[in-house]
């Protein structure tokens, strides 16, 4: 009796010819450029350009040291020339209080800035006992000879014992350029060496060096009020 099972079928897989190029790992004689020695990918090239400073050429320039520290940069043409001694100054803030006149006793804070660094400051006065710094205002008479007010007696304050002789020495220019300022005002002065610290220099200010002087007028006592 004949079997009723269907005849078996055999399938053969016929591979079609591929049009794609062989993989670089399969054919060393036709290696792709990306496998050549010294070849760099796009990402690697971008990293190299960044490390070489390529983008710094198109980036905006960095602000000056004064601008980064929040100091106001005054153009040279904006300064005013004082008629008495030829000092150039600019009022950063115009005060609204009493005016400092010649013979007035004033209290100020001052900062001498040399190449962006505060070299001398009344805000860094030292106490006699210890090494603490205090913001002791400097007191002097407008138009007086420098140094006389430094011979006053010791003074007690909230921070301890303090002497005017221990205060930082201001430049000669400050004794005259404060005339005409009002209480609350802030003035910047371009100090030449002869009206600054001269041939001796002071702190980080070298001898015969110009610098900037920032003055803040805190109090005025007129000669009539003394």
C-alpha cells in the first residue's frame, strides 16, 4: 500500500552578490582612511581646535582688571584740571552735604590704587594692640601742610586704641584736591609722583610712580564751627 505522506522539499539559499565594499577589518589592502595612522575624527579635530585656542581669536576680549573688580573706568578726556595745582580729577559721585573749603577740618576715606591694586588705604589702618585692621577715617585740614594732623593724641573708638600716627600716610595731593567736594562725594585723582610719594614710594607704589587716588568725603567742620 503506497504511503500518503507528502514528498519532502529541500530549500537552497542562493546568496546575491553584494555591492557594499568589504569592511576594513576584512581587507587589509584596502583599509579605509579612518584607520590610517594619524587620522582624526571630526570630534577629535574639534577638541584639538579648542585646545589650541582657536576659539579665543573670535571670542570678545576680556574686560580690564579694574572693570572685573567693579571699579568705574574713567576715560582720560573726562578728567577736569584743577586750577591751583594742575591735578586732574573726576567726581565719581557728587555729594549733597556741606562743602569742604580751605581751612575746613574734614574726615575722608582714601585709597591709592597702583596698576589696579590698592596699595595704601585708610580702610586698612592697624590697631596699636594687635594686628586687626579697622576702617578709621583720616582727618586733616584742607590746605594745611601734610603731616601736622598726624601728631594728635591717641583716640579711643569702638575697635580699641588707635593713633593718627599709626594711620596710613596719604599723598600730598589729597590736602588740596578735596577743596570744593561735598559730603557724600567721591573723587578720583590722577596723582603725579611729585604730589604723590615722590622718590621714596610707599608700600607697593614704587618711587617716582603715578597712581590713582580715590577720596570719599565723610564729614566737614568749617572754621566757623570750630
